[in-house]
C-alpha cells in the first residue's frame, strides 16, 4: 500500500478496506466488480465527482434510515443505517486521500474503524435488549424504508457505472450492490418473521447479525490504518 501517494494520482481502492466493504465503494469506482475499466473515463476529477456523489447519496439515505428506525424501533433499520453511513464515511476518507491531505487518510480510517466498532457493539447490545423486552417494530413502515434503501442502492450502482468505459450489465450492478442488498434483504426477512410471529426477536436477530458482519470491516480499518502509520513513521 502506498502511504504517501501524491494527490494528483488516482487512489488505489483495491487496497483500502473502507472501500472493499460496500456496494457503491471501491467496487463500482475501482473496477473490482467487473464490467468496466479500472477508473472512470475522465480520470482523477471524474473519480472525485463519483466519490462525492456516492458520499452524498449514502449520507442522505443513512439519515433517512435513522429517522425511520427511530419511528419504527426496528433493529434491522438501525443496522441498515449503520451500514450505509459507514459507506458515506468511507467515501469521505477516500476523498481526503485524493485531496490535499493524503497523509490524514490513515488516521481518519482508524477513527472510522473505531467508530464503526463501537456502533456495531452498541447495536448488538440494543438487539439483545429488544429481544428481552419482546418489542415488536412497526413492520409496514420499516419494510417501506428497507425497500426504498434497496431501490436507491441499485439505482446508485447503475448511475456510478454510467461514466465508465466498458459494458453496463446486470451482473456488474449486482456485484457492486450485493453487499448492501443482501443485508437489506435479510432485514426484510426478519421483519416479515416478526410480523408473522408477533415477536420482535427475528428483527433484532437480523439487526445484530448485520452489526456483527461490520465488525471485521472495522478491525480491517484499524489494522491497516495502524500499519500504515507505522510505515509512515519509519519513513520519516
């Protein structure tokens, strides 16, 4: 991994754990999903524009999911909000690496990893309390929020491919969006089971599972950030 890459060079997303973990992250921009070239056709400026657009979409969607989670008390929505907001944070950190302060990206990645780990653990504890309290979420409204999130995820993955060289295919979109669609779809299943069983436990279990799924990503951010700081320190 290049620690002190010049700002003018395109950032290598294939080595960034913040960009590996999400649907609209390095996969759609960096070429790892297939169906296009390894960078947007317009170079670094187009890459920055793509990252800004993805950050804004993920940020707004995350805020919407947070509001829906407060209204419905669905643990799966809390988990979905954390998943999407982590993508927005990853895009923001990557933009710092592309900008005037590339060295700050490592510290910000460590901060992102720490915040993600704490939020995931809190969410798992919240899920346990929800199971113990037998809380039943507002299933119809929660389902609508998750369906909207799935639609936005697919639409954004499609738009992010629009400026790329290569063929836009359903398989390429699926490869970019699957790491969001699968957890969001699991949330729909958990909410459906809660509605059928009149029990909030399935929703809480799915939410806890999604949160636990984010812990390895948090650890990867912390580990790579600390390793990069160590390499940078030895290079000075």
